[in-house]
């Protein structure tokens, strides 16, 4: 609910995934990822921020391999809130979206995700 340091979804290591069920089917147009800025970090760095990630559209929560919507890099030197447009256009609408994080900016123990948003047009 807020952006205080440590109020994040943290997972062990640098790889993890999150599956989100939206309130309705949409045609995704963009995604936003948000992390605290370096200035709010007690250590002065944000090495726990996600780095390389992909987003997939799923037909149901049991689908193992969804439709790739894009591969992205969160820039630790950029704005805390970063928007990423859908790169792989799809004719399909999705109610379930998967965020796969492949690496962070160097933190050895965990990765923190503060906010992930899905933007789109209702189906």
C-alpha cells in the first residue's frame, strides 16, 4: 500500500515469478514496475531491484507457457516508476498475466518488487 523501504514483495535469490488475475479480460498495452528510489534506500543503493524480466499472458492459471508479451530491463538509475509497452502484439485478451524476473541488480540474498501494474483496454 505504500513505498516505504522494505514494504515490498521479497523473494529469495534473483529469480522468481508472480501471477496476477485481473478483474476482467484485457488487451494488454503496457506494464509498470516500481521500486523505491536510491535516495529512500537505507543503504543508498537498490541492488535488490528487479533487472531483467519478461511478461506473459496466460489463458488460465495452469498454463505452463503463456504468450510472451515482452522482455524488459528495469533501469536502476532511472525513475522509480518505469513503464514498458507491450512488445509482442497479440490478438488475444488475457485475464491472467505472469511476471517472470530473471535477475536483480546484484543483491545476493533477495529481490524486492514494490509494485507491478498491468495496463490495457477492456476486452
